[in-house]
C-alpha cells in the first residue's frame, strides 16, 4: 500500500479499537499531508530524513511513511492488524446475520458530531462491502452536536447527490437523526423530512422523563409517517460512568412500531448496545422490524455492526425483519410507504 493508504488503514483500526481521538487524528492528518505532497516528493523526503519538516508529520507517522515508501509493512500497522484478527465477538457470534447485511441506517459525518468528511464515511462503508449506507447527521436542536439547520441539510443533499453520481453502484442515501421533542414531534421541517430517504428518530434530552410521559413521547414519534427507525430507544450508556435506561412502557411502544412499520434500531455502539436483551426480545414478540446500525462517528466504527448482529441472533431476531439486510430499492420502497409499512 502507498503511504496515504497505510496511514488511513492505521486510523481505521485505531477507531475500531476506540483509541483516543488525538491519536487517530494524527494519522489521518499525516495521510492528508503526504497525499498532497505526492509520491515523488514523499519518497524524496523519506530518503533525506526531512518528513518531520512537514507540518502534521511527527516521529511515529514519519517512521510509518518511511517503511511504506520502502515497500515494507510498518511495524505499527502489523501490530494493529494482528490485534484486529481477534474478533469483536467470540466464537463467530453474529457472523451469519452480518454476512446478510447490505447497509447501515445510522452514521454521522463532520457536518454534525462525526470526525470525518462525508466522502470518507461513504467510502469506508463501501469498502466494508455495503451496497448502501444512510448519512444521518443530527437535527437542529442538538446544538452540542452541531445539528443541521434546514439550510445546511439542503446543502448536504447537494453534496450527497454529487458523490452518488461518481460512486454507482454504491449509494449513499440521504437521512437524518432527528431529535424527538418533548411532545413527540420531530425536530426538522416536515417538507424537508419528506425529501429524505431515511429518518431515524431518537431521544437526546430529558431522558429521565417519567414513564407515562416518555411512553406518549415515543409513541407519538414512531407513529409519525416520516419516522422510519427508532434510534437507541432507552438512551442508556453501559461503559464509563454509564447512564440509566429511560423508563417507558416498552410493550406499548413496540406495538406502535409494529403497527406503523417503524423499525427498532439495534444500536451496535459498544457503550450503548441498545436496546437491552430483555427489551429486544419483547420487540421480537411484538413483530417489529429492526435495523442493525453502527451509529458510527468515524470510519473504523462502521466495523462494529457485528456487535449488533450478535445480539440480534442471540435474541431471535428474524433476518427477514432486519431492514439492513434489504436492497436499497426495497429499503426505499419501505420508507416511502410501500413494502412492510403499517
């Protein structure tokens, strides 16, 4: 691999392992710098020992670049590749469902709180073997995550259209992770939501609302005809200091999902793994559709999907009810009111 590809691969593997952001950024910055220099200038500087004279190249990235220029596999990359051979889940759990997946309904770019450009996220999804992926940056109310105003979302739609013109047959579908407001309404202009391919709806505020109010809030949201996927339904965090689950009548919410044709997300982020297994089994019993998603905020996190697949298989989720196993055309028929909508 050429130096930029080696540096990007290292960044991907670091993201997969949840390395600190500053470390990942160092390798992605170095990849951009050497790409701008071009192969001849990079080789010249590697031979002369002047790589670190370039802003954005440090001792570690310079050593990686020198090895790549020499046609060697850098030791740093070798260590990460060896670690990556250890599966994210033991004993092949989730492998059967993962092999059936065609896409991912929930990922973020640096237009909101993701760490990479749209093009980088789309290419990473394609390189993992997906046929399609949905870009779902945040909606306006989530200002801490740089949620997209209507104007910025319209601009994003133009960017995606231009990328898709070059990427066929891979398709980056338009979408949003839309905040569910306190009354269950959705945080974006209805006419703009109508233009999107997929709308994920999630609660990000007042997570400790009392159970009756939260139940009404979620039911109103999933019954909105513009809602396609209910994202990380309990809002829990299971790592670090953690965060408790939101409390609501799960049977009533999942019944509303089944009735309206809104899929329940199986969120694959290691700190979420939402919904919990007991609720996931109740969603299966309710007859809902499902979306096994990564909620990726960086390219390497797109590889986490097998974590959700393992939980889905363990809880008896039927593969034919997982919308991320569908073709893009079937998915769009569903989100536009056909297919298995209620």
